[in-house]
């Protein structure tokens, strides 16, 4: 089979969730991503990673790396088992085949042996079957495209078949053992919950209650952050080392005092001044501004992109942003909001919670119960196959600590 091998990196993420409706791309994106079949004998067109275009209704290019090689690889990150996302992945791959001749798909997991036999069947019959099976989550987007087209497409697994099958068997065994293990965990958790009101002091109990409400999503991130700030103030606990958390709190507080009416009024004045005849007029800059405003209304562009364009146009027109304090402050707020690393901020929240728990715990038995509750959280995540790498390292460093016998002994 004449397959064009493809390597180096350009990343594309499928962002569509199950409830999103698909619209039309703007003319430039539609033209860049227009699909056409390969002509007979055509081998595809070599491209640089930066030349790849993904129609925005299918996904967005999030990172590009150009190593100078004529070979190109595209990494598509998608949501497993989500029908609209898998359809988008199929459409992205179709565009890469038709537009760029990239037709080798290296897949996670194993490629069923039956696919090649199915593809020899008439297209109409396998197309109907593929559509239903994709909707039912039985096949992936690339398998759907393989069955639903006659493109010169090859699917190859990246997995070691034996290792993959053994991994699946181990996971299945873990699932079978999960029920009894969770029953034991729930019994210990019930004991911990019963002991807390009798062991925890008032401050520790309050902090534990807020943390539980946050984990149960009763408190949102900004609400829980506010509670942590209140407790930190009462304790004299410094939050300065937790920079991502501090940035999150600062941005949320700034957002609460923004006068959006004043921002709107200043934006209107800037608009009138920008496109007056003595400034930029109503030429190409005006058209770009109107197009951006339309994209924001249709939720195809963000407020940050919109206001960055305003700032660029003001610079071009030699207008000073600082003469519009409300608009200037709002743009700074949007920039700082976009700079928040939410994963790092959530790690900071957990670190602050643990540090304050240790600071509030006054007695040895309070600290023991805190440690048991924390260890039980690790055990529960392990049983549910939800451990992150840091939690797994913590478990492997002292497995005996997490045994049922050890936990029961400490509770006793």
C-alpha cells in the first residue's frame, strides 16, 4: 500500500461537547479547510505544520512545532465516546487527507481485524452501519471515516498488542474487585465522619466542612477561595507563597468592582473616535472591527480577542488608552484573567487547605484523624482508577500506610 508516512508535530484539539451545535466557518477558514478528494494518482501535498488549517467548527490548532522536516504529524486530542467530538475528529482527518494528503492514522488502542474486511463491502451499507455504531460509541472517529469513505486511509495501532491486552485484563480485574473494596472504604469513611465532631476543634471542623462543600461542588472555586482567605486572615496564615491562588483571588476581586456601564460608555466613545474621518475612517480596519464584533456575538471569539483588537486599533490611531480608565482597567482585567493557570491554582487550593489544617490541628489525635481522612481519599481514588501521578508516587512510597489494617489501627 502506498502510504505517506507523516511525522513532526502540529496539535489540534477537538473542543466540541455533546450539546454544541455546529455552525459554518467564516469564508477564510472554510476556503482554507475546503475538502476535495485526491485526484487519481495524486500522492498528496507536502506542507509545513504552520500551513495546516482546521475549520473552527471542528476544532482549533493549539500548538505548532516546525522542526524543518518535510514530514508532518498531527496530534488530535479528543473526548472518548462523545459522538459530536468523534465526528469532528473524523472531519479533521478527512480535511487533512483531502487537503494535504496525510493519510496514515496512528491510533491509541488496537485496530479491530474486522475493519479491513468490512471496508471491502459496498460503501452504502457500511456507511449506514458506521453512523449508528459511532452514535452508540462502538467505534471511534477515525474508524468511522475508514468505513464511511473510500479515501486511501490506513489505520495502524501505536500499542504493543500483548501489553495492551494484559492492561485491559488488569483493568477489568480492578473493576470486578472495586465493589467489595468500596464497601470497605465506605465503612471506614463512615467511622471517620462519626469521629470528626468529637475530635476536631471548632476551627478545624469549619475548615473541613468548607473543603467538603467544595469537593461536593456546593461551593464554587471563587467561593471556596473566599472562605480560605477569611480563615487565613483569622489565623494570620500567609498566602503569599501561593502565587497562582493569589492571582486568582486578585482577578476575582477586580471583576467584582468593574463598572460595566462605564466600560460600555467608554467603548462607545472609542468606537466613535476610532472610525471618524480624522482617525481610521471606515475602511478595512472598520470592517475588521465589525467582523470581530459579529464573531463575539456568535461566541466564535472571546471578549479578550475583541478588546485586544480595540487596543491595537487605538495604538494605530495614536489614541491613549489611559484616557479611558474604565476600559483600560477592564482590558487589564481580561488579560490577567486569561493568565490564570487553573490547574496550578487548584493545586494551590489543596496545598493551602492541608497547610491550614495542620496549623489548626492542636492535638495529636486531631492530626491522626486528618492523616487518616487524607489517606482514605488516596485509597478511594486508587480504587476508582483516578490517581494522578503525584498521588500514585505518594502511595508507592509507603504502601503499608494505606493498608486497611494500618488505617484501622490508627483509628483505634
